[in-house]
């Protein structure tokens, strides 16, 4: 589990196996087998390197996510501990699909969703975009709008987004379970 509060920005060095330069992330208490959220994707550390770590990425993960290519900057978060703060919302790191940036201006980010995910996004609810926990300001059709504060813009990769960019989306975990319990999934 994660919180969606990005701890550092790293860079993908190579794709197979995935190698992340995460020099800005303190890995002192990270071991092989631990989970790290990379651009919204929960990955298992397979080795520690001089400047970061490596992880295997399954074909399914590559199919349902974006941004795991050499040279890309990525948002990083170590897994939540019971002693840690839950500053964002509960994030599993299981990407539900890839959205598309519709527009981004003056801190307002508008994202289009795959139709099947739109029902899980609610005004004033939580959504995870590229591993960042955000509060939804507006929902319209198959899209939503969030406001990015200056800290989020400087501490994550979201400030570099442009129209048409793909983004990893994880909808609210609780919404999926509620739907299942109501027998609609």
C-alpha cells in the first residue's frame, strides 16, 4: 500500500529489467522484495544498484500502464508502514488504466478516462494520477479536473505534463469494493 504522496522523482535508466535511478530517494531501509511505487505502478525491488534499484515488469503491467520507458522521469514512493502517516489516500499501485491529458493550464489539469473507469471518479473524491494522490474538483462525462498546488508541481512529474500525454490512473480503492459488494461488478 501507498499514500500517493511522492517522496522523490527518479529516472528510468533502462527497460529490461527496469532500472531506476532513484538517488533522491532514501533506500537505506529498502531490501530486495520490498515494494516501491513507480509512476503509480507497484513494483518489487529485485536488486539495489549504486544509484537506485531494478524491478521486473510483467507484460500485463506494461499493457495497462504508461511512462515506463528509458529516459522518463518517474514519481517514486516507498510502501506505507503502519508507523507512517497516511497523507494522501489508500493507493494500491495497481493501475486501472491509462488516461489522457486533455488540458493543463494555471494549475488546472483535465484528464480523459477510459469509459469503464469514469463511474469510479467522484467530485471531491480521490484519484491517483501517475502515483500522485489528488482530489477531484469536477467530473464531466468521461473526464475529471484536479487543481495542482505549487508544491505538487515542483515535487512530482505532473508539472511537466502536456496535452495528449498518457497518465497512469488508479481509481479510488473503496469505490471498486463498494461496487462489488452491491453486486454490480
